[in-house]
C-alpha cells in the first residue's frame, strides 16, 4: 500500500511516469523502505497506462464487491419512501419495549456493604 501511495504522490506532484527512484525517494523521506520485487511489479503493471483510467476501473471492480453495510444502506431509503405511517409505527413499537434495569439485589451482594 505504501508503494502505491508513494507512486500516486509522485504522480500528483507532476511526474506522469514515476520511476523506481522517484518512489524510493518519497518513501525514504518518511523513513519507510521499499520492497524491490513489489516495486518492480507495480511499475511493470502501470507502465504505459493512464493512472486515472486505472483508478476508474478499480472503482468499478470495488463496487461489485459485496460488503456487510450495503444491505442496510440500500434498505433504508426504501423504508423511508414507504410513506409517513411507517416511521410513526416504528416509534410506537420502540416505546412499548421496556428494558429491565439491573440491580444489586439479583446478584446477592453489594460493593458498599
């Protein structure tokens, strides 16, 4: 990840095709070391490609990956669009639910006795 971040920093700095030395200089400036094999692999994969297109295609792939929070986010707008009666019914249900308070009597001892 640090190699990608350093590559992108070099790109954002105006270097349209950062070299291994450019990436290493950025990593050295923050006291990080570059793994030679991973750096060469990264540069080989990005050689001749437009970084904005690579990022765009990555976003498309990432959007296809299911995540745990996706179902909630999709379901919430559907429930809200059902009308004004649904939120009122939910609030009444919440009011009916009463939680039992914890007490020391159930445990049989008290810290201050």
